[in-house]
C-alpha cells in the first residue's frame, strides 16, 4: 500500500488533547479501512470490529453497562484489558444503531482510547437514518487519491516534492502532463492506483472498475427505498457515462423518458455521496 496524505491528518487527531471518537466518511472504495490499518501499526493494541458480522454487532445490542460492553469487545478480540495505547476500529457501524450511540460513552468514559468508526453507507444515511452523538464525535472525510499520491505510488517522489514546492522544471513539463493524463484515466481509487503502479497495464483495471460498478448496483436498494428512485439510479449507472464532460439537461437524461423533477435527486445523489465528477465537469 502506498502512502496516503490523510495519514498525516490521522496522526494529528491521535495526538491532540480532547480527542473525540473519529467518524471516517467517504465514498466506496476510497481506502478507509486500509488507511485505518496503516495507522494502526503505530499502536500497541488494534481491535477491529466489522459490524457486518452479526456476532460483532450483537456486542452492542445487549442492555449492559459501558464497562461490560468494553470488556466484551476486548474478550471478543482475544486481548487483555491492559494500560496500552489502543485503537478500536468499528467498521460498517451503520449496521447497528446502538454502536453509533456507544460512541458518546467512549468519549465521556474512556477518552484515553482511540476510536474510529466508518461505514460504506454513511454518506447516504447520515442525517436521514443515523444520528451521531452531537458534540461527542468528530468527522474526517477521505477522498480519492490526489495526483501527488498517484505519483508517490509510481515512485516519482522527487516530482512530488517539486510539485508541492511549485518548482517543477520546464524541461519535464511534458513528462508530468503525460503522467497527469494517466492519472485521469486510472482515477483515484486506491486499488486501481496500486494495481497500475505494479503492472502498468490498462486492461487489468477493467476488473477493478467492473467490480466497483457491480457493488454500487447491488447497494441501490440500500441507498434509495422507492422503486422509481432505484430504477433511475440504475439507469444513471448504465447510461450516464456517455455524457461525461458534456452539458446535459435533467429532462430526458441520456435518452430516457424521465422528467427533470425525477432526475434531480438521483443525479445530486451520485455527485454528493460518491464525489463523482463523471457528468458535471
């Protein structure tokens, strides 16, 4: 795994006084889990709870004291409760509302523990179906890889330093622009960036991109409950790509029969939830 700039932000969060549990937000496949695991290398104890696993989610369901819950978390991880620097990572936290509520008690009763929560559906559920404890958590947004992160993955560390200092020699301008064009094709998904950095093969990226689209299609029903909205979201996924970089109208989007009022929410959904710039550039 190549270095992410967001790791520096995690370091600042981990070292500051009055630290609160951190809610890590971001689109699917931008590397939230991998980033936390990189950060975890600096801790004596790392406990990961993926709440897609029912036995992990059940820890938060029982009506027990916070101390009992914490003891259960350590026991489930097979770790002794000792005075060591500890990071607890609650992944897919949206699967259990009681886990969301428990974050306030981590802040109030065990501020010495480092707690990070994340979830693949948070961008669509926060504010509608999930309410995090006000004033007891803080947020960090993780975005797709930047151009300099892409260069770092390729081993172009000198160029990264020059770009950050705005001292890139004119003699390598064409070379840097060629790398930027490659970055625009590969995109910012960490898995795609790492794959291209290793193999330099465009064709190998197809499986990664197809897998991502399949994942979005499988999750449609989680993001939109109404059948009409689900149909429109699927239509955008299937036919919206052809309008990338072009001006378009909401009405009859991509040759559809949908009205402007019907397209507004789904198109805004893709832009805001997944940081896509495929349609509006």
